[in-house]
């Protein structure tokens, strides 16, 4: 039993799962209606599920998708991309530009949505690869390299549409809003499906290619990886390119939700949340070994927290303060030093009984 | 405390998760003696030293210092410095971004504030007196590894210490520098400093040391006066078994009986950006040859050029008579060349990955991005090679960084054997690993050669090369200066060729 | 590149090399501005305004450089500045405080953040990015909790302080109407200059100062060299927090209001300035004088952009990013060149030379 507990605490997913359970417990005590899911109808008369849990699944989608890409970049480069928010603005702007053409209030779409999305993916990959080249070939730390796009991204997004705000009204195209809302007849929010598809694709990629081994190996020791025939530069850029795709998908969901774009506000601070999701998932921000599932879980923990706070009537401006407190508690609880101390405390407690040799906790490595 | 002792460690214990690194170890160091600490890799030498210098907290035992009946409290390297223990660690533990002089004085209590002029002058004086070719104001990172190591020694020596610990300081030094270091050690010994000396070179132990303490598997084997312990006995104490005569391994193995004149690899005028002169080289099927020369003579650079590890800027390479283009390691690997790099820690292992992943890495890369090995295959290969090379690991999923140096080296060897190379390059495969594994590796080399693999074997220890190689390429000043084989293959001829005295 | 120059480059420490590049670029840039954009940039006041408008940025950039030299990062500084502005504003106008109580509040907030974050990062070994990210969230959130809406401070004592101008003798200009207009600086500039000088001296001539470099260069080695790595790290965050508090107050004196949106993006500007000033995010390399010129370069670019007439906000973003990009690439290329000149080559030459002589 004790060993089981210890193993549990040592597990990578312990922190995000424990956080989820705690949040759920808190909500259960505070107000059980948090968990109620009702089948209602939206303004168009289509059946939709509503409830806080659905909100979490729905609005956590962008974050979950980004977290996947961010995990790969973190693993391969040992650094983080802080330009994903700006990247979403660019991708969103490209989609709208493609769909609307020169008219900011179009009456019909200029091209199929999928084609516009595809172009946005290409643009997004191009920008991501720019980051990747700076990181891989010029050896600039990722945070610094992506600081460039972080500074310029929203300006570029505005420049793409000449600083105008195109709007795709429901008269123009109903199907455009499907990606961020509901498809008529399906009560589950579409972003949930998009996340599911993305996860499946990534998992297939990890299973049927050697992406995971290559990425980890390059992240831990690029020199040795090169001598084993790998091309570390290419792998780093690949990681960035995958993040680029994730950014474009998130961008599509974001603009579809709003049917328009606000360059300075869209996906603001989402890079911070995405990095946080990676860290909460038990991944080292210094790169190397990674778990995508951990990051995805981390993303939903963050969204769970946000939704819970909104429910408690915390204003959106004050939200970060509460978030910060929770983050601090989580990271302190998961820090190796604290765990070791707690572990030793338990050991001393149990030393009165049979003392098991070698039962010391992991993560004591100096 | 024993009469004249300057340091006494009693009943030292240290546990790591799942491992007993030290168990009840006693160690006594007397004034003015040079005391060798010997043992195989993973025997606990480094751990004992790290416990003594406060890097690791100890789980049991006491440390006494001269003139104090109470046990000393050493919780950090800072504490150790304060009580008069100064250390040169195995890896260079200096800051590359600071100047040489700063590295010598930082973290020492004697200095208040920084007087740059005085510090540089003082440093220059010491460097000069030790004949170290560096200036105090230069940035440490731009000096060669050997100079960095000497700076670390200069720092340790300059501190007014009672105990000086040298943990394998000689592995990156050439003979002259080693001689200099030994002179220094003898001077300090006269001044009454106790010196703990850790090394893998038996010659060096018998040259300077007075006493030997042997550790094995984290336990104390015994303390001996040097005259009472001949080499063979020392080695058998370290290994815990009697040593079969090492010099005979060459005659034991039978040479390759196929067509020996078949050239596997031939290069002409090969040249890389690492600063070697263009060289010609060829190797036949089933042949073991070697590159020899002083440190920095370009022997590693040669094999790196063959493997495409450095940027190749000229020359032709022919594999089995056909010209091939090798500019990147992956191309060399596809031609059937394997390369075990000199710097195990930085170029060899992928520290956080498991033993299994480390072993499979090269094969997986050769198979390609879209063809991952199945779990069953992966496990089978790993098990097979762990058994074949007798790799000591808790499981195949243990991170490789938890293994001792020798076992890590075996994993890297397994990685390359798994790719079934025609031509295997081993650059210093025996550096920094224990005697037992050294012999294992040499035997393996000969066995592989007898099965038809061509092998290049590079080692700093000429004995090893003589034992394994049938032909030696001699290098000096980044150029090939000669080739020795047959009867020319002996210590004297090698030395003469290296020194250029045969002309 | 000829051999002499390469040798010189190699003998230079990384810190000095990057500093030289920064100074060089700043001078070139300012000269270009003067030549192509006219006299405006020749006026002493234009130059002094660089300081007047950016005193707070100079101060927090110094703090950030210190943390970056030690191998960490602090992205909470912008948030702390906003919190300081709002708290001081509330203290002065709503709670009847005076200049001293508000200054005290500013310092305390800065110190509290510095100590808190320092403890978590240095003693609990938590990644600095995450801790200071939490710090940023906390500070931004608290700002709205302290007071939701932006407002101007009307406390007389403070307004008087804020409008104090210090005339710089001998640097005035005569305007079109023949009236002599003296050049001035604000109080904040004095604070910034003092911070730069003190921090420069500390980093260059004290033991603690050198410890920052050692810890940033290689923490493991620093530990083995007998440096208290944890304490050194801790101190760097405390100083950075304190400087964020001071910077916040200087900013407050410059704008004279409290608002949740104050100093947004300041942390990224500070990081960019430090990098342009030759600090490396990987630690161990950097210089406070460089940071000062990093801030000045960044702000000169902004000035140039607005005086060309590209006043749109997005051009500023794009040009700064462009400059950052060029800078990073130059730094990276030079560092790679410098370090790829195989360091072992010369010393082995020395060795072999000695050997053949002996």
C-alpha cells in the first residue's frame, strides 16, 4: 500500500491529475451544479450541450492543441516559443484575408474555408520555421529568438488586413462559425472534435515514426545525436513546424468563435498558459524527455481553474492573481526539494515499523 | 586519531536510490604522504571524494581533521575549502566565461573585493612558476582543455591547504605536464600536505604514491604500503579476482582467416576543417590498426574526418573500391562505418535516455524516420547485447547516466555493434574505465577482427595499442609521419617515430 | 578577416566583445539618424529625452541583466511596475499618503516580489520562468484588485516632485523666437544613472558581483569553486525585484497615474534591451553599460520610426523586432566564428614548439 502510494506520488501525471481532482472536489463542495450538463437549444434551434464541464472542454481546446506543439519544441530545443499568441493572430488574419479578399464585409466567401485554412497553415509553418532556423542554425535561445515574432507578430497580423477588421457575418457563411461553435445537429462543441483529431494524428505520428526518440535525443544531447547520424537542426525545425500547424489550427478555432479578429487581444497571453501546461504536465522546461499526454492534461487543468474562477465571479482582470496563487502551490508541491523533504518525513514516520531499504524516493539526484 | 594523520574518515556510508555507493568505508591520510585511492569504475572513489568535499551529504560516518577531536562538519564545497581541503575534480569545474585569474581566486575567502591588476599579476606569477602557457587575463573558455586542467591544479595548490585531492587530474594532460604535476606534488609533500590521488594509470601510482587504499563495490578492501603491493596484486585486489595475464590476449585470438588483402576503406588526401593536413589511409578486411601520436597530434581528427564528424573539405574516400561521398555521419553509417567517439559524456551517451534507447539509437536512425523498431525487436536486441557485452544495469529501462563509465562505454559499443559495421572506429574506448572492462574491450576488438570486421583502435596507452593492433599510423603535428607494422611494432620504434628521431 | 583581428577577437572576453558591438551599433545608428533625419537628433534635449522617457526601462533592464547574467529570467518586472504605480496612486490620492509612504510602498512591493520569487527559485529549485510567470500574473491581477480604473494622481506634494526639472547647464538651445531653452532631465534620470553606476561597480569590483558571473557561467562549477550558488541566485532576484520597485516608482513619477495597463510589455522590452546590450540569456555574459546602451538603442529606433512618419503602432513593433533579429544574428555569427577557431590549436602549437626546443 505504502509503496503504491509512493509510486503514485512519483508518477509524472500525479500533479496534473491531483490538481484536477482537487479542483473537482472543491467545486463539488462549493456547488455541485458545476457538474450538471444539460441538453438545450441554441438560438438557431439546434440541440447543444451546456454546462461548465462542456465549457472547459470547449474553451480548453486551443490551449490543448498548442500544448502539444509546445511540448515538442520544449523537448527538442530546451526552450519555449513565446510567439504562439502572435502566431495565432497572424494565422487568423490570414484566414480572414483569404476568405474576405479586399472587402471587409463580404457577402460571400472568396474561397473554400479549407483552402484558406490550408494557406494559413503554410504561412504559420513559414513563420515557425523562421523561429526554428534562428534557433537551430544561429544557436539563439528559443525564448529570445521567438521574442522577435512576439514583438512583431500582432503588427504583421494587422498589416495583412491593412489594420481593418473583416467580419464574416452569418449571412455570408454559416459554416465558418461551425469550427468554433456547434455543427447543427451535433450537441458537442466542434473544437472538442478538432482536439480529438489533432491528438489522434499526433499519437499516430509518435507511434509510427521515430519522432519521439529523435526529439528526445536531440533535446538531451545534440552533439551525440549528430554523431549517431541525426540532423539536430532539421529535427528542431520540424518541432517548430509542428507547433506552426498547431498554431494555425488554434487560429482557425479562435477566429471562427468570433467571426472576426482583434489583433491586440486575440489569444493574448496564451503562450504563457501553453508553457504552463507543458510544465504542469511534468515535462522539464529544459528539454529532453517529454510526455504529450501530460501537457494536454495540464492544459485542461488550467482551463478548469479558469472556469472555476469565472464561476466564482472573479473578474477577468483579477483572474491572473488567483491563477498565480494556484500555480505557485502546484509548482511548490511538485518541486523535487519539497517532495524529497516530504518523502523523508514519511520515511521517518514509517521507520518505527519495518524500514524498507532502497525505498527512498526518486528525484533525489544531485 | 592515528599518529600523524591529517584526515581520518570512519564508517562512511552513502546510499543512492537502489544503490549502496559506500558502505562503512574507513580512510586515513597522513601528513606529507601521497595516498592513491584505487578501484574500478563504480567502486566508490569519486563518491568518497564528493562526500569528503561536501558535494554529497553522507548517510553515515564521521570525518576527523588534524587538531580537532570533534567530527568536522562539511556540508558544502565551501565548508571543505574553509577547513583546508582543496580539490581538483575529474571533470573541469571552472567557469569558462571568467578569466583565468578569476577562476583561480573566486570563491576564496582571502579576497575582499576585486583588485584586477593585482589579481592578474598574482595569477601570472603562479602560472609562470608552474610553466602554464596562459595569461591571467585571458578568458578560460578559450584555453585548451589541458591548460584548463592545469589552471584548476594551480588554483588548488595555491590555496593554503592541509589536504589536496586530485581526482584523475592527468587524463587530459600530456607526459610533460604530468611530470610537472608530479614535481609539484612532491614539493607539497615535503611541506607536509597530505595528497589523495585518484587515477587509472598504474604507472603513475607507482611513480609518486606512498600508500594505496583499494575500494571495491563501495567497500574497503584495504590499505597498503606501496612497496608491499606489486602491480599484479593491486589489479587483482581491484578486480577481486586473479588476473589472467593481459599481455597474452593477442596470441589467444586467432587472426581473420579470409582474404586479408581485400581493402575495405581507402582514403586519399582526406582533409577536414579541424586543422589536419591531408592524409592517405587504408584498411583491409579483418585488420586492426591504430593511430598513435601525442595528445593533439591530430589522431582523433583523422578518424573524425573519415566518419564525417568534422566538415570534410577535401579528398576522396573509397569503400570496397567504390568512391563514396561522406560529409555527414549518416552517410558514413550507411557505408557501414561506425564511430565510437573520444568524449563519452558529450559525444557518446544521451544521458537521460534509457540504456535500451541508447543502444538502439544508431540502428533506428539508419532504419529511418518512418520505420520504428517494434517493441519486441527492440527488447530482443537490447537483451541480446546486454548479455553479450555483460552490461551491468538494473534494467534495460534505467537511464544510462545512472551506469558507471565502463558500462556506459559498453552500451555505446553495443549501439554500434548492432549496426553490424564493416569498419569500426574506436577512439579511446578505454579512457577512464576500469581495468576489467579495458581487457573485455580489447578482447572484443580482436574477436570482431577475427570475424572479418576492420577496426581502428586509438588509445593513449601504447601497451594497449601494441596488444591489439597489427599496424600503427603515427602522427605528429597534425600530419601522418609514418606507419609501423610487423617487427617495427614496439615501444622504442613508436617513440622514435613520434619524436621524429628516425630521420 | 586577417589573422591579427582574429587573435584580438579571441583574446577578448565574450562580455567585452558583445559590449563593443553594442556601442558601435548605437553610435552608427545615432549618426545615421542625425545625418538622414535632420537636426532634431542633434539637439541635446532630444538625446536627454531618451533618458527622460526611458529612465524606468533603464532601471528594470539593469535588474533583468543581473538576473540573466546569473542564468535566470524574470518576466514579472512589468507587472510589478504596474502594481507599484497603482498602489502608490491609491496611497497618495485615496488613502491620504505622502511621497515618502508611497515610495516606501514601492520599495516594499519590489522587495517582496524579489524575495518571494528568489526563495522559490533559488532554494526550492523551481524553474525561474514559471515562478516569475506566476509573479507576473499575481502582480497584474493584484493591480486590478487594488483599484480597477485608471486615474491621475493629484496629490500636490507628488505633482510638485513629478514636475521638478533639473537643468543641465551649457546644453540649452535657442528656439526660433530667439529664446533660450535650457536642456533638462527629470529626477528619474538621476536615479537611473545612479543605479547603472552602482550596479556596474558591484558587478565589476565586488566578490558578490563576480559570483553572479560564475554562477551564470556554470552553476555546478561555481558550487565546486566554493561559491554559495543558492544565495547568489537569491540575491540576484532580490535586487531585480527591488529595481522593479524603484523602476515602477520612476515610471509612476513620469506618467503620474495608476492604471492596470501601465508598463504592459515592459518585461519584454527590458529583455530585448538586455540582449541588444550584449547580455546572453544562457548566463555568464553581460555588462550593465551595455544594457544602458541597449535601452538607448531600442528607444532611438522607436524615435527614428516615429520621426520618419510611420507613426502607426505596428511599425514600431516590426522595426524593433527587425533590429532584435539583426542583432541576434550578428551576435550569434560572431560568437560562432570566435569559438570555432579551435581554441586548442594555438596552445598545442605552443606546446609542440616548446617540446621541439627542449
